[in-house]
C-alpha cells in the first residue's frame, strides 16, 4: 500500500487506516543499496504524526540488523510501498514506556 500525496503526514496515515500502535514496513532501493524501515504510529495529530522507527540497510554497521528504535515525525508515506506488519517487541516496549495503549 502507498499513500497518496497529501500536504501532511497525518492525512496519509489516516488514508491508510493507521491507528496508534499500528506498524508498517517499507523498503526503498537506492542504486545498488536498499533501506528498510519499520514505523509504528505513536501519536496522530491534525497535521503531524509521531512515529517509533527502526531501520536497516545493506550498508549498515548493524550487520543488516534493525537499529534501536527512535522517535521521528512527518514521514512521507507516499515515498515507498508499505505493508502492515506486527508491531516489533522493541516498539511495543517504547509504546508501553510512554503509556500509549494501542
């Protein structure tokens, strides 16, 4: 699934039917390299969204493992195809630590 081009990330998240606690994963090819991200919706506002993010790449110092989760805002969900996946345990721990109930 890929979101349409909207003025704000929050509208894209709503278009994809995402709720707080939902996780999507997408891969982007860049030449011979690739980047893959898992993003879990942490907060959805009127125009902005906050995400818990883990990424990996074929050029990663993590030996192709997932990075530690971190917070990020305003992803462009039109930039790649996404698939809904189970929320990874590391993201669930972040949600729980922040008192967020999916």
